[in-house]
């Protein structure tokens, strides 16, 4: 309807060009991509575009991507190798630590055994010295006991003699010192 209004007034672009608006609309096939008359041209540009995209991808993009992937793979491989080396070093360090610990324990046991032997030797010397001192003191004690016994025996003889003389005197007899001494000596012997 708007077309008819323009046509009726004679003002429009279509009138200026000399084309009827209804005729131009009827002559257009619809979407230009589906116009069979332009297919060879579209195919040519499609092929050109695909070749250009292929060349750009194969010459520029894919080599960069491949280089990046190779670099990543190299980094991963190097990191794995370094990790294996570090793991091997850790195992070696652990073995060295365990060996050092075993050596230290062995050395400590040797030191303890040596110290025990030294202490036992010192103890044996001290025991021998103590035994000698005890034997000397025991001999001195035996000597002192023998002296005390001798002194006690002498004291017993004196007390017994005095007591016997007093008893005989109390009983009304005359005490003979030789007889009392021999009686006491016989009694003390057994």
C-alpha cells in the first residue's frame, strides 16, 4: 500500500530510476545465497577462503601450537626426570641416614661396653681394696678382741680370786691363795 501511495504521487526513488517497485520485488528471487546464478562465484570464494584458512593454520597457528605442546611435553619430561633424580637422592639420603644411625648406635654400644668394663675394673680394684681394708680391720679387731679377752680373763681371775677368798673367809676358813688360783685356773680352762 505504501508502494501504491508513492507510485500514485510520483515522488519516490523508484520513479526517479524508472523502475516500478512492484516489478523489482517480483523479480528478486529471495535470499541472494540461494540464487543459483551466483553459485559459481560463491564456490570460488569459498575455495579461496578455505585455502587461505588452511594456509594460515598450517603455516602459522599449528606450528605455534605444536611448539607450545612440545615445550610443555619437554617441561613435563624434565620435571619427571628431576623428580625421579630427587627421589633417588632422597632414597640414598635415607639409606645414608639409616647407616649413620646404625653406626652411631654401634659406637654408642661400644662406648657403653667400654665404660662398663672401666667401671667394673674400677669396682674390682675398689672391692679388692675394701676387702684388704676389711681384712686389716678384722685382724685388728681380732687382735683387740684377743687383748680384751686376755684382759677379761685376767680380770675374771682377779675377781674370781677375790670373790673366792672372801667366800672362804666368810664361811670361816682360811683361804690359801695358791689353792684358790689353781681351782680358778682349772675351772676357766674347761
